[in-house]
C-alpha cells in the first residue's frame, strides 16, 4: 500500500467543482452504508459523510467552467463509471 501525504509546511486547499455547480449526490453503490456493501471498506467516503465540513463541500460545488485549471497543482476526477460516460462530452471537463 502506498500512502501519499502532503508536505505539512505547504498549505493544501481542497476545491470541489462539478459541471453545473451546486449539490452533488453519490449513487447507492458508492455509499459504504448501502446494504449491498459494495463500498463497505471505503473509508474516504465515510470520512466525507461523517465530517460536516467535508459533507458541506458536496452541497454547494463550484461551477467547473468558472475555475482556472492552471491555478491547481492536481485535478482529480471522481465518480467512477459516471465520470467516464457522463463527463466525456462536457466542454468544461475536456481540454482541446
């Protein structure tokens, strides 16, 4: 297992954005509490669910097109299969 941590001397800021902005919701299979137990070991998602400050980031996401991608050191696209199929034709996600 490889765990990568940020340099504590460097401030890291988490920004959450979506193509249309606003509230985003996870599907049942991504919820570790779902009776299917498909994601039962997903500690990161459980952390978001159980930490009010993190959960709030998903309630009011920024509009992706309003952000300057050059201002970020890394961009992580979340969402599994939804991202692969739901975002592929979104101009705000793709670079030309």
